[in-house]
C-alpha cells in the first residue's frame, strides 16, 4: 500500500475527470481502456472522442491529487548516524549523483527523482533548511498485496514503512559523509504530501485512487524524501507521465475494488466527475488494505503494455477525427 492513499491529510481527496454521458458509456470506456481482464483487444472498440487532432497539447491535471501523508501524525526520532557537516557543499558532480543512485538502488530503492519542495507540499509546519529534494520510491512486496486486510497485512505494511525509513536515513548519512547537509522526511511521519512531490520530481503521475503510478512499479510503491544542500540536482520532466491521468479518466477499477467504498465518484460542475477519497472509510492505514492496487491495470498489466495500447489507439482516433474535420 502506498502511504499516499490513506486520506489522513484532509477530510477527503478529490480527483477530477470529464464525465461520460451516462453510466453505460462509463462501463464501455472502462472496457475500451483495458481495465477489465476480459476486454477484447479490438482497437475499433475504443470510441472515446479525443477531438479533431488539431491541438496536440494535452490538458493538464491538477497536481494536488492524492493523499500525501504517512498514515498518521507520527513524530519519528532522527535515526542519523552522521552529523550534518559544519560547512556543507552546495554542488555535486554528475559522477557523484550516479554513485549515489547506484548505492540507493543497491539498497532496494526503485526510482529516484529530484525537485524542489514548495510550501503547498508540506503538511506539517516544519522548518526545511534546503528546498532541494531527493525523492525515493521502494516497491511493495507481492506478499503485502496478496495478504487480506487485517493485523497481518498491517504489520507487513508497517515493516515496509520502517524499512524505507531506515534506507532513507542511511542514504542521508552517505550524503553527510560526502559533506552535504540533509534532512529526512520519513515515509510514515506525514511531514510531506509525498505523491504530488514525487509527481513533481518526474517519477510518475497520480491516479484516480490518489496513488502515484510509476513505470517501474505502477501503484505498488512507497515514497520518502531527503532534503539536501545540493543545489544542482538533475532536472526532471513530470509531463512525460501525464497520459496516466487521461487513462484513469476511463477506468474505475480502484473505485470498484474498494471494499469500504472509500473512493466515491460524484458529479461536479461543468459536467465533470470528481473522485473523492473519504478518509474515515479507508482502511489502508489501519488494516493494510491494498485492493485498489491489486485491481489497478498498471499493476496487473504493466505501464509499458498500457502505454503502447494507449498511444496506438490515440493516434488512430486522432487520425479518424482529423479526417472528419477535413470532410465537414
């Protein structure tokens, strides 16, 4: 379970999408985007109107989607073994960044992104000495995914939080040994809105469930961060994953999978649909529930498979609509 789906940050979390004309259309769209395992691979079934193809610019989704808390207002003690340097360095070579990434991945980190923290991404009113941020993801094991919600699932889930926290502090110590100052955002502490932070770092995009979805892991991940004095961290482009938002507009697997009905689709203004995560209903933080991950197509079929299908069908529809525009 991603620590960013729990809904502990606010009363509810919203995800907006364009509304289909009726419920039947909604079900058809789910099938057309391959959310259903029984879906046909016939491309002609994909009938969503994406416009005439004259405007190639994607419509941006708001970044502030998804819970970014660590499932509780927990103050974790500093686990650092190294003190911050008295005189911190503010620049790092490309070689050092590569060495750091290699070391991080050897410890079990899946993906690493870089960005700057901004006040809107902070949950707690806590002083952050450096805005430069290293964002880390770690996979959730299949054991956690396959375990029925309850005490055992929650124990496994808590162990993953602890493991990622331990890794984050070890990486922080590595940076401190190399004369860079750091501060760790523990994945269970709830200091940072992790999913939007990771999206901003270019690691993936937030789906309808409020979970970050990445190419490496889909929604099956946890997130932590390290604030660091390195001012020349590599830049990233989050928009490369924007298509995930378009895909999620036509898929409601996570909504259907939630046993507590914590993900609620509601009609909003201008004919749109909003998906809200009701924190009082979600048992992800109390019982280790991961059903929304288990049924997500990005978990069952994979990022690359869905991206190939999405691009192929989008191109075909764009060409059809372009021809319609020219004929009219």
